[in-house]
């Protein structure tokens, strides 16, 4: 679950923090609103400061979540329209990236698939934040040959859709059992299955990161993306399917996030009409439940058009043309102010 939940948390943090626009004193957020844009911007910076001082610089959290925190700092720096917020996030991220690389110079002797994936996530974000370690990149590139899609996800998207027979980790002993197992082979405890949407989202995020990092993580992003039509229709909320419902929502938002580089550019809603309609029709539930996390994902994913600050890219759903150049073209260190449109090759999505 670690790899699955973490990117969600990072995105939420990034989405909330990206909301800052240019400070305009005493301008209500909307007519009659209680708070002003200045209040909002101040709150966002306070939140970023909290993440840095209370989480990212705390060794016990940084050890486990450093790779995700670097991604959050980078995404905020790269997408915030508030230049000062962008600068602060980049500086925090750059400093943390140096520390992350210092801590991860050496690969562990027993490198499992989760650790390997986390290291690629962290290395990619560190490089985007202007810090690199060519030796670590070399080692991870070599290690990638030892991890197949089956090792990472227990299924291979090249040949099958996200399945519904992958057990969750055993609640009693933590073991990952083989597909289809109903009871744990170690402790005999009953097992629950992971939902298809959860499996799909995990594979989307991981394969996407592998593509942009230039290190294969399981399978190419295109191999996972092609199953998007098979995931439709997405689940509605019923009396007994809350888990499946939220996994459906997050799968839809992460389909869009990974497709538009976590809000680096806008895609036309024509690209994913079913997903947009699904998210739009479920927005009310998050509002009624005062679910700020999910609301952040909705707002970010649905802001696809009519955004004068960003151009809407045409949808070219040509799967084989995905990322035709090495990931490093996208991963060069970037500083706020020098961020540029993505390579034209990205239109091949
Ligand atoms: Zn067990």
C-alpha cells in the first residue's frame, strides 16, 4: 500500500498548495466569501512551511517518505502560479534533494521491488530539483533489469487488464501472497483482494514515473494507459462499496494526472470524456462530506479548459507514440522561472 497511498498524499498536498495565485490584498475569494486571496496565500505558505519543518526535515518521516516529499516540492515549484511560493518550494526541495541523495548513495544489499521503485521516484525528483548522482542512476538502471511487471504489480499490463485477484498484504503477518490466494500461506489468515481500480492506479503512477525517469518500472506507461477503456464505467457510491468507489475516483484523477504531468499542462476533456463526466457528477459527494482531499483532486482534474494561464493540448491518444525520447529530456534540472513547455514529443500521448 505504501507506494499507492503515498503519491495520493503528495498530489493532495501539491494540489492544495498549487492553489495560490498572485497575492491580491483584500480581494474576496468569491463574492461574499469569508476569506480573501491574501488569507488563502498566507495559509498555503504556512502549510508548506509545516510540511518542510515538521515532516520533511524530520529524519523518521524523511527516511520513509523522502521520495514522495521531493515529488511534492517539485510539483508545487513547477506548477504554482505564485512565483514566490514556487521559489520557496524549489529551495526547500533542492535542499531536501541533496539530503536524500546523501542518504541513498548506496543501494541496500536486499533491494526489493518497493524499495527499488521508491528509489527511482526519489532520484527522478531529486534530478528535477537540480541535484543528481550519476552513480546512483547507473545502479538503478542496472537494477531495473531484475524487476519485471510481475515483481512490481503481480500482473503484466502488456498482456492483461488490471485484475481483481491480487490479495492485499496479510493483515496478520504482512506477507504478500500469490494471486488468487484466499488465505495466507504463512499464517492461514483470510485475505482480502485489492480492487481493480487500486491496481490500475498503482500501475499508472509507477509506469509513468519510470517513463519520465528513463528507467523502466514494470512496463511502459502506454502499456498501462491502454487499459483505461476497460476500467469504464467507474463505480458509483453505494451502501457497501465505499472502498471501490474511492479507488475509482482516485484512478480517474490519476489517469488525468499522469497524462498531463500532474497539471503541467491542460488536456482537453475530450481526451477522457467518461472520466470527466464521472468526476463532475461525483463532486457533490465530496462537498457534502466536507472531504477536502478528494475535493482537491476533483478541482485539479476538472480544471482542464478555460484556463488562460495554460494552453489546452489537443488529445492525441496514440498509445505507441508515448514518450519517444529518453526521460532525461524531461528531467533536466529546472528552476522556477526557467520552466518551459514540455517537449513537443509529449503530444504523442
Ligand atoms: Zn499471514
